[in-house]
């Protein structure tokens, strides 16, 4: 397996990354190819697709041993399920699969053609093994059953983000950040209304508390 590219995203640590790709379409990221694969001909025809599959490495979860069962956050972290019934990063092979929207292809002088995508759930610097086009006539199955991963319909936190704190965030990233907070970045088994959580996002560290269905941003620190 060869690493063909790496992603540049606003997620500098695992905490806060959406649980699945496509949850926050406002998120944008860039896929920068390794020097060996900066060949324009390899992307010929790619701009005709709206969505892509990314095959990538859980680079922060590489380990020799593996477990046949894991504790999915969806079940509160206190019930074990078979690893192949989950999307846990702790697998025999640390491989991830994400569907993203292709916004466009940037032609750069120093890094060749760079893919701009939205909805990616990848940590900044994640190695990518392959890119394939998403085919709606075969890859989409609206009738599919999602097992215990079935989402709670219309679940979203109410986000209190005062103007003074929100103004510290680059305006181009404000909507994406709010969407991430609405989907509750905390592990599902944590529910302490007095605890202040910290999440690194782009050039910022966002601090917040959650009480019931309301998330309140308490501090914003600029990390530049």
C-alpha cells in the first residue's frame, strides 16, 4: 500500500471530528498529492463527478494487536459489538472509508493539482491510499438498514455562541464550526453539565459546556 496523498483539514486532534463523513457539508478540506502522484493525467475526468470515496489510514490508531469486539460511542461506550459491525478505528487493518463532495480542483504551482472537498471526517495530515468516484446508481441504497447505528431523527443541540466570541472565528469557518457543535462533539457516554470541554478547530481552541440540549461556548482562544 502506498500513500498517494494527505488531507489538510481543520481538525488538529481526534476530539470534535464528526462521527461520519457528510454530517457537516460546510466543512472544507484539501487533498494534496504526494510528489510522485502529482500527475494531472491521473485526474482526467474526475471533475465530472460530484462525490468521491476516500480510502485512508487511521494513522492515530495503528497497533499490532486487535480485538474482536469494541465499544461503539453510539451505544454509550458500555456495550460491546463485533468490530466488523462498527466503524471503529481499532481494526485488524486501520483503514477508513469516507464519502466526500468534490468542490473543485485547484491548480497550484508548488503542489500540482489539489482537490478541494467538503464533508470530510479526517484528521489533518491523514494519509490517503486511494480515491475513487462515487456512483449514485450503485453506491446509494436509500432502503438500507443501519442497525444500531440508526441516527436519532432531528437530533441537534441548541448552540449559544455569543457575538463577541463568534467574531473571533474567521467568517468562512463559522457555519462549519456551529454545525459541528450542533452534532455534539462529546463522547456519547459523557454528560456532565459542569464540565468544560476544549476542542481544537483550525487556528482556534473552542471551549464549551453542555446542559441538556443546549451547548454554550464559554471561551475561544486563537492558536496562531
